């Protein structure tokens, strides 16, 4: 049972690092007021739209904060994988990120802007995987109790 629990915080850590890399890349370009190259040609439409900012702050900056916090939660879970508060916090935080990603991708990008940014899609998949691993960790650790 301990093997199942011990691997999940490290997977969360790796996924948070992927999210950090993705949002750091986007944040860098948005800080320079540039649009990064995009394989699917929707990034320039999404990143220059009116919906690309929240009260003047680019969503990529907020994503950077999200993934940095998730990295810290995963790091703490590596140290204390059976902590109820950390497990619950990670599950809720990943769930909030997943709900935001669903809203951003399916509603804002596809329904309002009618374009898809590959970096936003990478972030959404990363968030989905974070949530799945958080659920995996929660279930594995509650079965052992």
C-alpha cells in the first residue's frame, strides 16, 4: 500500500513542473508583449483577445501562481503523504484548477473566441492529470487507513 502512496506526490511534483514550464513560457512572452509561435495557429487570437486578461493581469501569470502553489503542495505531500489536510487541500485545489480549465477551454476559447491556444490546452491537460493523480493519491491513502 505504501508504494502506491509514495509515488503519487512525485507525479504531482512532475506535473506541477510541466505546468510551471508552460505558464512561465507564456508569461515571458506576455511580459514582452509578444505572441509565441504556435503549431495550431490559434494562440495569437487567444492571447491577444479581450478575455486573455483578468482585471489587467494575464491569465498566464495567474497560472504561474497556480502551478507554483501546486508544486509546494506536492512537495509537502512528498514529505508527509498521509496528511489529511494536505491530501484534501491538493484534491480541492486541483479540482478548482480543473473547473477553471474546463471553463477557459470549452467556453471562453471555443465558444467565445472560436480559437484554441496550444499552450492553454497543454495547461488544461496538465491540470486534468493533476486532478486525476490527486484523486489517485486520496483513494490510495484512505484505503490504507
